[in-house]
C-alpha cells in the first residue's frame, strides 16, 4: 500500500460542512498540535529566531519503532546558507517551560531527488517534553483516499509557521 505524507498538511475528513443546518468549523485537535514544534536558528545575542516548523512522526515495524523530526529542506538549507551549523528545535516542556534540542545541519537527511523539499532527522521525544508523535497509521493512503472519495477541493488544515510569531515561554504552532 502506498502511503502519502504531506509535509505540514494533515487531512481531516468531513461528510459535510453543515450539520443540522449549522455551519461546522474545523478545530485542530490538541493531539495533532502537539506533533508540531518550531525550527529556529540562534542569533549572535543568543536569542532564537523561528524560521520554520517541524513535526514528529513515528513509523512502526514488526521489530522496531522509528521516530523522526520532519521539516522542509529549504528550512535547513536556509540555516546552512547563513553559515550556521546548528539547527535548533524549540520544544514545549511538561513543566510549562520552553526547551531546545540542538541538532547539526549535517545530521538532517534529504531525499535523493532535489525537487523534493523534505528533510528528516532521527529524533526521540523524552518524557519531559510536551509533544507527541504523529503515527504512520494517520498518513493518507490510497485506501483512505478511495474509501472517503478524497479529491481536489476537499477541506484540509495546515499547521505551520505562517508569520513570525513565536512564544517566549511556550510554542504554539499556527493552524
């Protein structure tokens, strides 16, 4: 079965936009928001500037679980092109504080096809971090597309950094 992962895009299925003649608005579930964090670079004054978003996924095989941070290749390349060698992932901690995970630009893996704008990093979320993994079972597949008659024009929501508004104490991905 072919599985699709749309970077930063999660598909929500609705049978209709109206229920009992009442307009229904999409609300991004907290469990999905918690799969997203910010990618940042560190400025000379030691502050951070968010330059993109990252989401955390988990792939299960019979023997192992594989966990990754996923972002756009152009985000990592943008940091690299500024002459920086560190990629910062800003994390919400369970105690309410803001944490960081420092990674190296060279640790991020790109697709062989230069036209595919994706970068991944093997990444583990520790118990003190207030984020979740987006499970592989939620990825859009051919079966889901066919069973739900998903097509152009259907509703989606996008979680990402649409403007440079980052939290000082806690991160909130725009949606």
